[in-house]
């Protein structure tokens, strides 16, 4: 399954720790924002560079079958909240890992208090298609 993992940029190193476990469970992580660097914009106007990153992120999300949203930190940029909205509108199932602090988090199909619970569920694998059909 193709999975987009969303979270705050400041938490990327913590979240990246779990990506190999998702892959070990036989899934493909579509999100590449973990590898981005502000120094990589290479002279393109900064606003243009940011817009290209946003489009890339949404393309990766829309090519996914599941969004896993890490909510342990609030976003100062709002990116993960936008991604949540797009996933909900596109009918992509959403799993929340961390605290629920928004009414929109209540629309998630699953909620986990910590990553090991989510990873265990991903290892089961067969329930995802049922969830997608019910969204």
C-alpha cells in the first residue's frame, strides 16, 4: 500500500525513525518531505520554490491509499493540516498518531496514542481495503 506520512517539519527526524518499519511491513512511503532542505532551493525565488514543494506534497498525497498524520506537535506552517483536509476530501483514509486537538481529527478512521500501535496495525495489512471502501 502507498502511504503518505504527514507531520511537522521540526519533527521530521523523529518521524523518519518509523519509516523503515512501515516499509518492512510491505508498504511504500510516498511522502518525500523528510528529505527536503531549505538550502536546496538553489536561487529560484523562495516563494516559487515553496509553491513547487506544496504541489509535490499534494501530488504524493493524492497518489496514496492512506494518510498517517503525526499530531504530537502543532504546525507553525499549517502544511499537515492542509494535507489532512485534502485527504479527507479525496476519500483517503486517515490514521492519527498522537493527540486529537481538532474536530477534523475526529474524522480519522483510526487513532493511535503512539507509533508502535500504528505500526502493529500496519503489519496486519488486510483491514485497509475495508476502510477505504467505507470512507
